[in-house]
């Protein structure tokens, strides 16, 4: 049971670290465009 929780945490950290290339691949958008959208200030 513990290894499942550890695995989920590791997967979440890796997905967060590589969110720009992952989102670009999933959405079919250029990485620069995805990065701009993620870094946009929230008003």
C-alpha cells in the first residue's frame, strides 16, 4: 500500500517538473505558447 502512495507522489512531481513539454505534446501546441499561458499573471 505504501509503495502506491510513494509512486503517486513521484509521478506527480515528475509531471509537475515536465508540465510544459507534457502539455505541449498533449495539446499539440508549441512549448513556447504553453509556457506563456502558464506564466500569465492571474488578474
